[in-house]
């Protein structure tokens, strides 16, 4: 994940999951371990589209929906998949056998976060760096491993915003069902 995307993820996490719309560049820089110039550069796009209001000591997120859709449009998830494989087991069983070091994304993140799914799914997307655990094969993949960029800052599932952005970039037909259901659940944050 690009550093500016980490900035967008943190802003949206604060707005959508912590109900905090006021942030500082300094706190973002420290938490994400990126330079102030990287944070400033990421914010310049948001300022231009009037989704944040910059004050002398901080900034306010004034349009989370714009930030979310902008991030979704620039994300290239396919490029971040480091490996894929097929595991001949039911999805629920595969999910239950994942190592503790991974973070669930996309469909699994939706399921674990909201205890529900709008459609059946047959692929698992996880964030992890322990590739040795998975036996690679050339079959039609059902497990996709995306490079993990941080040490569990947000728990065992991706943030709500990152789940949305990843679903936005999925190719499976049922991604739209998940995306629509997620939009319904997060609508209040996007107003």
C-alpha cells in the first residue's frame, strides 16, 4: 500500500470508527511512521477536492465520502497481491485455520466485522507476510495473500474503509452485493 493510502486509511478510520474528525499532520506522521511531507502531499489532494478543511494547527475531515471514493478509485489491489493459491477445503474451514499473524480483508473482513454476509463467497483475501505457510499451486486460486503493511494497528480485520476500498476493487460478481450492503451499513458516516 502506498504511503498516501495509509494516510487516507487512518483519516477514515478516525472518522468512521472513532468518530474523530479533527486530526493533525504530526500525529498521522508519528502513528504511520511516514514523513510529514508524505502526509502533507496526501492531504493536498483532499484539500483540493474540498474534503478536508485545513486550520493553522490541525485539519478537519468534512467529507468522508469523497475521501473514501477517491481512495477507492486510486487503489490498485491487484498489484499488491503477493501470491495466490487454491486450498481444497470449505471457506469457513480455511478461515479458521489461518495463522494469528494475518489480517482478514474483503469478504472475510465483512463477515467477521458485521457477523453477516449478503452473498456466499468462494475467495479469501488476507493480509500477511508469512508466505511459507501456504503451499503454492497452479490451480484456480481461492486464497489471495496481500502484502501486510503494518503490525495490526487496526485488529484482525481491515478497517471498515479499507474493506470498502478493497471490495470496490474486487473482480468477483458478488463483490457488488458486499459493497452495496457495506454502503448501507456505513451511510451515516458518509453524510
